């Protein structure tokens, strides 16, 4: 983790935690905390944005947020008012305790859809809140003047695999609700992510903050979506989104909620009750783990950090990594008679491993979903962008396309869905008008060159982007759909043909129309998007696997575009420059 919040785990595998309870932070951390909450200077950029009431539904009710009055008011407010969703699971109650010790019992509200145990009910405010009920959530936030939202509700990995439809609802629809709420009400929003947000193509030892993330569980797919949506809304609207990727959490006081790492809690209970434990993971399955106190401490410390301390919005946090056999050995130092047997459960054992490739493919619908160069972002390699790399796009278009890729691949691996996806470059076509994208200039320039002889580019002269003739795009799609399953080593491929800048395409057009005049008047939004996209695609996998090869290069594309548009104009009786 390259966190600048100075995170250090206290509980280390094989050693006793130095602090049993992490409630009392060292003085230096307490000092960091207060300015963190007060530091609104870093959020100034957000004042420029006008946010809709329901961002994802684009409600017509436009409200201006992050205005001066709101900012000034929140900066006077020293004590956060916290709402925790899904608070009755393994983690919520302990986090509430820690926050209540720091900010006062009444300032931390636990919520869930379950009935709270009596001791939880008596220990501080508890309310019913279903994250699928947006109106009720909004009422809670407004009526209680909430300023921090900790979004814990989720179906965990093993339970999610057993009920994919419900996991999609709770983990994705529920997330969209809290994102909307956080935007509307200028909340600091914490959404935990997980080691489950990585997949078999991610580096495993260690997994860095930024890398390929193609998880193979609905839980992981929904968590990558949370990371990307939160980061997107942070960059676009200044949402104060914070996310930590938790390892498996080990706690004595609360039961885990159906995850893959739950064995690391159960083993202690079984060791002390029966002296026997049957592990559903293999003896050598090494996973990152953390003591629950460290998890709470990290969360609070991260929530208290000031904006300017954060170089990322999603951080890994780590403490230790162990296997079932290693933790059993450690327990045997105290309980020498512990007997452990191994009976790996296919679902839990395959999560994060390659074995799902062995699943039989069913012969259902062959589904094609195009993706785009927009599925990459500023942290992706740009020249060239490979098929598998970091993908943290800065547009909702890109975030939704990454989500399509991940959902399709997940359903392919889980149920054998014949999902196929190509990442198209900017498509250049003479016959149809583009629909409002960032690469549209590369079509418009031909129309303007032949009508007025002048073109004003909304991208800088040197903005290099991958592009393709529409015929190549159609041919690639058909060829890919016809490829047999055994030709495909991936389900999502880049396809490339050429890469050019506005100036280069203008030069090529001038070989036919020497008087073309091009001016450059970069549009901030589209230029920023283009600058975050790859300059070139690496499509070597598509070429190797199913024989992809483009027919058009830049000079052939220009010749064909000018010929087609000239013909169209002549047919329509329009002048040709
Ligand atoms: N416990 C762990 O090892 C790890 C947990 N996390 C994340 O931390 C968060 C909290 O984890 P846990 O407490 O372990 O989860 P848990 O599964 O124990 O608790 C989740 C809670 O969400 C509630 N819930 C379910 N549907 C709901 C709905 N429609 N509305 C409101 N609440 C609903 C459940 O009643 C449950 O109390 C989750 O987002 C999880 O993904 C991440 C990594 C590790
Ligand atoms: C690591 C997690 O996110 C959770 N404990 C699970 O195993 O699903």
C-alpha cells in the first residue's frame, strides 16, 4: 500500500497483537485526525460541479452542491455524524464501538435489515435501513444530519456465489443508492473492497494497488464496480469516496457472514469446542488476513485522513498472510491436540484460482458486447495498452464498459456463458454519423473537408488515438463471433488497425485536398478524456488467437472516406469542395 496515512497493522500472524484494543490511538494519529476532517480546502474543486438529485437516474431536479455555504458549514462542524449500513455483520458493531468512543455514542448510527441483539440495541442508536430502499436511506441521512457513511452491507463471496441475483441487487443496486446519497448530501463515503476484487490474472504475491482486476466471483465483480464508480464520481464531482481493500478479517466476537476466509474464524471455535476442524480450503491455500482490531483502526484512520494525504482513493491494507495449515500449527502451540482435516469445497476453493477454467461450457446464447478504448484510464499503459492491465477509467462510459467486461467474463467462467467482447478503437465511417463520442472528430473532418474546406478540431493537433475503418470493425466482429471457443484464450480482446492524431489525418487528407484548413480549439472535457485513453492498442492476442488483421491503413482509410462522402454529396446534389 502506498498510503500516506501511515497505516501499520498491530496484529501480526504468529505474534500477539501489541494492543488488544485499538480505541486509544497514539497521540500522533489523534493529531492527524482533526485537521483531516476539517481539511475542506482540497475539496474546492468539487464546488464547480452541479449534481443531480439521483445521479444515475438523471433526475431533472438539479441541485447545486458543494457550494460555499455548505462547505463553510461543514468545516465548522467538528464531529462527524456517522451512518453504518449492514452494521450487524461481522464488522459493523466493532467499528461503531470504536467510532462512538471517539465521537460520542449518539453520533454513530448502526443500521441493518436484521433485528439487533439486545446488547447492540442498548449500546447506541440503531435503525432499520434497507440499502435497496433509497427513500428511507435519504430520510435517515437528512433527518440525522449524517456526514460520514460507512457502507458495509454486501453479500460476501461464498454466499454471493450461491445467490448471484441477490448479490447483484444488494452489492450493485445498493451501492448505486449510497453513491447517489453521498453525492446529494456531500458525505464522506467509505465502501470496503476486498482481496476478492482480484482474480487469477492479477499478480498474487503481492497484489499491488493498481493492477489487472478480473475477478471470478460476483462479489469481486461488484467490488471492482464499487471501486471504479466511487473513483469516477470522485474525479468527476469531487465525491469524497474512500475505499480500503480488506483482507480476510479474523474476529472473536462476531461471526463472519459467508465468505471464503471464514475458516480462519471457525477454526478457533472448533479448536476450543471439539478439538477438531474440517477445512473447506486446501492446507496450502495462502490468503491475506487481518485481526479485526487492525481492520477497524485502519478504517477509522483512513476516514480521518485529510484529502491531501491521499494519493489514491482505493488502497490495499495488509497485516499477514497464512494458510490453514500454518494457522493450525500456531493454534497447536496452545492446543497441541487440535486435529485438522481437509475437504476442499469446490466453490470456495476455486474463488481466485484458475480451476474454474475446467467448468464445462454450456451451449447457450453467444453474446457479443463491444467494449472500447474508453475502458482504460490514466493509470493504464498508453503506448500500447495490452489486453490485460490496470483499468480505472475516468468516464461513466468507461466504468460501465469495464463492468460489462467483468460481468460477462464472470458469467462465462461461472455458467459457461459464451460471452465475447472486443475493445473497439474509434470507428471511422462514411455512411453513418457518430453518436457523440470523443473520437468523432475523425469522421467530421472528412465531411467538413469536402463541404467547406475548413475544420475546427476539439482535440489538440497531437492527440494520438487508436482508430479503425468501420469495415474492419464489422469484419473483426463477424470473424470473432465465428471463431471456435478453442481459438479464444481471452473473452475480451483489443483490436487495432492504426493510430493517428488530428494533424496526421489532416496531412493525409491534404494529399487529396491541399487547401484544407484545420484550426485547433481543444474542448476541455473531450481533451481530458482523450488524454486518459491509450494512444495505441496492443492487439497481438487477437491476431494470434483468431487471425485478426485489419485491411485499412491510414492512407487507405482517407482515400475511401473521401471517395464515399464525395459520392454521397454528389448524389444529394450538394457542392463538393
Ligand atoms: N469480513 C471480512 O472478512 C471482509 C469484509 N469486507 C467487506 O466489509 C463489509 C462488511 O463485512 P461483514 O461485516 O463481514 O459482512 P457480513 O456479511 O457479516 O454483514 C453484512 C450485513 O449486511 C446486511 N444486509 C444484507 N442485505 C442488506 C440490505 N438490503 N440492506 C442493508 N443491509 C443488508 C446483512 O444483514 C449483514 O448484517 C462488506 O462490504 C464486505 O464486503 C471486505 C473484506 C473482508
Ligand atoms: C475477504 C472477504 O472479502 C470476505 N471475507 C470473503 O471471504 O468473502
